[in-house]
């Protein structure tokens, strides 16, 4: 039972070990489509 408590304590201590969480950069609004499309008959 002591091992379970130790593992739980270490797991909780690891949360936020690198500091406060940071919000990721928001994606820029808009749509961008790039690429190439080909249609044809082969034979």
C-alpha cells in the first residue's frame, strides 16, 4: 500500500513540473488550399 501512495504522489508531483501550462498559438483564420489535380482517360 505504501508503494501505491508513493506512485500516486510522484505522479501528482510530475503534473506541471515544467511550469504553468501555456496556451498554443491560435491558427490564423482563413482557408488555404494547395495542390495539384489531374483528370483524364488512360488506355
